[in-house]
């Protein structure tokens, strides 16, 4: 019988082989390949179903959904009221678990995780932006932005929060309370808070729903800019005007994806 190759290996190395030589050559090849391969998947849903049980009735809010979103995409999720958008967002954001199916986020299988593990994955991987900003009242902009870093146990929180506020154009509003800021500025603070942990992906549920058209444009410019810089962005919207800025539009009906279009010529925002 042949002995296992592992035990023979030391005796079969060519005399001139350097440690790791062939391995490095392999890595180089992989690195070179990665420049030509398509971006890696950020989100992979396979057969995802979400059923809400209300007494005797079952609502199939998501029905066997397959979806892959690659790193660096900007995707708008559209659909009528009750079509399953928020349900999908809650699952993508690890705020809720599917009843059935598989979900991989940035390569991690998140379907079968405990609540604590999900909280950690959320904090590390996802930045949330909500329609209603969800800032803590009577707390300065910079303190609001620091919050996810407190949960993550990061030290130089003030510096990082300040930098995130500068990134959204609010470097001079750090000490302002939410009620001392305009709606658009409050949403920008919320985006800074979503960005401060450097998440793999931004999830925004109707981020411009409470804003006038000028402030909406400001927020869109910011989201498009972040996407141009490589950040994956998924946003829910009711408005075609907003979806026009995404690279891809997914439409839901009765818990199913009924269309999935790539917008080769997405709308550009005038600077
Ligand atoms: N917690 C829940 N319990 C029971 N049913 C629910 C629950 N959440 C949502 N549903 C049902 O699931 C379906 C999808 O709801 P969802 O909130 O995902 O819709 P939506 O597309 O976000 O709608 P909207 O545009 O109004 O926000 C609806 O029929 C809704 O009534
Ligand atoms: Mg909703």
C-alpha cells in the first residue's frame, strides 16, 4: 500500500525548492485572475421564503426567492405596498431569519445563526439607513455617529465619527442636536452612522421618503458617490425617479421577484 503523500512530502521536495515558492506562484496567479473575474457575491439568497403565521392564516411574504447581488452593485428594490420589500430588507439586514432557504452574506452563511451572532454580523457587515432617520434625540450628531462603535468596542470613536461626518459634508455640524439640523442633514448624519463601521454593504429603506426633492437629491448624490467608491448599496424605494439612479432594479410582487433589470445607463446626478 502507498503511504499517504503527506508523510512522504519532506523527502520528495526538490533540493532547490524554496519554502512557499510554488505557493506564492499560485497566489500570484489567483491575484491576477481576480482582476478579470466578476466581482464576488455580497448577497446570495437561495429559495428564501418568509411565512408569517397569524392565527390560522399564513402570509407568504417572500416566496422562494433566489437573488445574487455582487460587491459594488447599487440595487433598487421596488414593488407595491405589501409586496415583501421590507420583509426582504429585514432578512438581508439579518434583522429577521427566513422561514426556509439559504442566505449567504459576504460569504458567511447567516440563515442558522443565534440572535447574538446575527447582531455581531449586522454590526460588522451592514450599515442601515431608515426613512425616519432614527437618530437619538438630545444627543449630538457626533455622539449619534459614534454609537455603532460603542457596540463594537472601538476606542478612537470621536475621531472616526468626526471623519464619517466630514465624509457626508457635515464636519462643521458635529455638536448639533438632531432638532438643530434640517431633514436632509439628519439623514446625512444617519448615513455617517451607517458608514462609521466601514460596513460591506449599505441597506436603505426609503431613505428619501421623508425628504423634499432637493434634500432627496442630496442624499442620492451621497449614495451614488459611495457606490462609485465601491460600496454595495441596496435601497428600497417607491419612486421611479429614485430607482433611475441605481445600476439594477428588482421588482417584487406577492413575495416573488417579477423583474430584474440592469440599467446600463443609470441616471447621472449633475454636480
Ligand atoms: N410581522 C408581520 N406579521 C404578519 N404579517 C406581516 C408582518 N410583516 C409583514 N407582513 C405581511 O407580509 C406582507 C409583506 O409585507 P412587507 O412589509 O414586506 O411589504 P412592503 O413591500 O414593505 O410594503 P410597504 O411598501 O407598504 O412598506 C404583507 O402582506 C404584510 O401584511
Ligand atoms: Mg415596507
